[in-house]
C-alpha cells in the first residue's frame, strides 16, 4: 500500500476545503457538516454570496473567528465558535430541521466513514460495539439537500478505501452522494459508476484503482493526471 503512494502529494485538508468552496455557486444555501467540512467556510471568497446554515439553528455564518475573538454563545453544530455575517440570525433547531427536511438547502457537505459506488453514505456509526453513535442531522441533510458532497480521507488508518462497492456500516442515506472530495482524488458518483475527475499530484488512475478493490473507477474525459 505504501509503495503505491510513493511520490504522491496528498491534498491537504485546506486544499480539499478550497476545492469544495470553488464548486459552490453564488447564491447557494449550504450546510457544512461536523469535522472536515467546517473548513470550507474559510475558503468562500468575497466575490460570492453563500448562505451557510447549521442544524443547531444558525444561518448566515461567516469564517471562523480570529483567535481571542471567539464567542462560545455563537457556535455551529460541532460546538465550534463561528462568526455571523450581516443579515445572519439564529433560531430554534426545530425550524432549522424544517429547512433541511423541506428541501431549502442547495448543498450539504458531510464527512464519511464509507461511500458506496452508487452514492450510499455511511457516516454516523461504524457498528463497533464500543463506538458512540453520532447521527445528528446527517440523515436529514443527506436526503433533504439538493446535492450532497462528501469530504473524507480516501483511506482509513488501516489503509482500506472508504469508497466501496457496498457500505458495510449502518447507512445514513441511500444514493445521495454526488461528489467525493478526498486527499487523493475528486470523484463524481454517476449512473455509470464513479468517475475520477481529478487526481492528487503524482497519482495516476491505475494506482488509485489498485487502492480501491471491488469498485471500477472510470476516467473522465478531462481527467487531470499530475506528473
């Protein structure tokens, strides 16, 4: 496994977040899930008006506050301090879930333990006896948002691909993920199968395929293979 990744420069979490931010259009209403996705807020340019929503009852968030300027009465669903842009507000979480379930979010960006080749998402429980379930609003987001993006490391700590033929962990939602942003590749989940859109520098499609047993990866016409 290590040999296959020699010479590969994995994308950093900030680079992944910046790539997600670049794909969010002006005027979108977006929920950023707990963990990796929260970094996306720091990469949304001033040239776009993107409305950020959090399921604990906040809308209109800005980037993370500067050190020393945190207000712990103003936090996101991951209990991280946030800023509020002009026009932003906070409200009861029941109203927040009504927004999620009512189809009012254009995008949600979630982390994942596993994503299947058909777009199924598992991100709330590994099924391990000692694991603490943490579903939160993920089920409502995955199904309620018009598009669901996933940010995740491509491999587990054990070196196993998180993109799988079928999820073995309890599902969050079925056929809901449209795009994966990982440290090794950007992958669209289509009706034809997973399509590799971009690869990390130094990685090629055969090497990524070798890391992904049981799943056939397809090359996009505009596939970018970095030298």
